[in-house]
């Protein structure tokens, strides 16, 4: 890249004219068209009660199937969507599709108690997020109590009006979870004021739970904190039976992770699930 520009070559080009700039513009243009071209879709990952194996909910996780790039993971396009002002449209599409899928499962007699949907901070900045969510619930017919919105801890701590937005969402009856909990320095006083119901223990702590005593201590502390504040606690990134056993032993009975299922297409959620239940 540097070589292609030549020695000191960068002096002659505005950033937007470099190869990288052009590449980014192309990517942006492709992303903007992705919804209309039906390239965006959702995967769903089970949330499970550890002791019974019961399905308590699913999390919707967005994917972009680009004809040029293949399936692009959200870490590669959510930040871009945020930058180019596309996240409101994308976030609304995700919510509509997630709610629609819940109604479709129900029509098929398949019981998914709850759906979790991730929200971006940029959706908060736009205001009127509660109105958007209420509209989508009304249009799809999903009971607000069956929707849980996930917001990362850092978003809550770094967004000035987060509490106001969260109160608005709470008022329409949806559940709220703090995602990636443990990574964002929440003040406990702040946490206590929030109408949230769930803490999701960040995957990074679960990863080395049985070998790293610090991760072990933090996980136990989060479980205790949840108990004290009367919140439910779910662990993300559970990949092994040992991790699930550890969580159960320490009073966390909810988990999500590859040990149970990877995120999957909606048609195979129940196949994957039933196969697992039989083993
Ligand atoms: P997240 O909300 O914390 O979602 C969990 C991520 O961990 C997912 O990655 C999931 O596939 C992955 N995961 C689940 N279990 C395991 C496991 O056992 N091991 C490992 N190694 N990974 C596991 P994914 O789907 O790539 O999503 C990454 C992040 O992108 C999400 O983190 C979320 O912050 C964001 N994201 C995904 N979908 C949306 C969306 O619709 N809207 C917004 N705003 N953000 C989204
Ligand atoms: Mg999440
Ligand atoms: Mg998370
Ligand atoms: Mg995460």
C-alpha cells in the first residue's frame, strides 16, 4: 500500500482519493443497498437454562451476505453502518425481522419464550427509539414482554441520556439487558437506578473461567451482584460442560454459547435443538 503510493506520495492525495478511501466508499455503497437487495439476514442463538436444558430465549444476530464479500460478520459492518448513518434503518430492519420470526415460530407451534435484540448506541442518539420499538411491536403483534433489548455496558455508561432512553423503553414493556457486562465500569449506584432485568456476563470472563482465578473471581462477583440487585444473570460464550458446571455451582443458571448451539438459521434452530436434547 505504502509502496504503491510511492515515497512521500501520501502528500499528494487527500485520504478519500487513496485506494483505501475508494474501497471504503464502495463498501459503504454496497452496505446502503444491502437491505433492498435482501442481503441482510438473522441468525439465532439459543439461551438455555443450564440445569434443565430448557430453551428460555434466543438472541438475534445480524449477518450480511454480500455477493462480493461473502457472509460478513457484524463486527465488520455495524461500526460502518453507525458511521454512515445507516444504523437506524438497519436496526429497525433487524427488530422487524426478529419480531416477525417470533410470530412465525408461534404460528408453527414452536415455543420460543423470548427474543433478544442488540441495540447500537447510535440508535439512541437519534431519539424516539421507544416510538420505533413500539411501532414495530404493534405492526408485528409481538407481546412487548417477549422482547428483550440488549445494550452494551459501555454504551450505557457513555451515553448522556441513556437512562432517559432506557426508561422510555421500559415504559413500553420491553425487557432490557446489559450486554458484555464486566467490561464497561458501571457504577453500582447507576445500575441500581436502571430498569434493567438482566446482566450478560461478557464472554471474555467465561473463556478462562476454570484456569484464571481473576476471571473466576469476577464471574462470581457478577453473579452475586445480580442476586443482590434482583437481576437475572446469563453467561455468554459458554463452550464447555466445565464452564456450564462452574456457573451452575456458583448460582448462575442461564447460559448462551457454542456448547449449546452456534447462532443458526431460523429453520434449523429447532432441529439443532432437538438433536442436542436427544444426546
Ligand atoms: P454480542 O451481542 O455480545 O453477541 C454475542 C457474540 O458472541 C455473537 O457474535 C456470537 O456469535 C458470539 N458467540 C456466542 N457464543 C459463543 C461462544 O461460545 N464462543 C465464541 N467464541 N463466540 C460466541 P456475532 O454474531 O459475531 O456478533 C458480534 C457482536 O455484533 C454482538 O455481540 C453485537 O454486539 C453485535 N451485533 C450482532 N448483531 C447485531 C445487531 O443486530 N445490531 C447491533 N447493533 N449489533 C449487533
Ligand atoms: Mg448481545
Ligand atoms: Mg455480549
Ligand atoms: Mg460482545
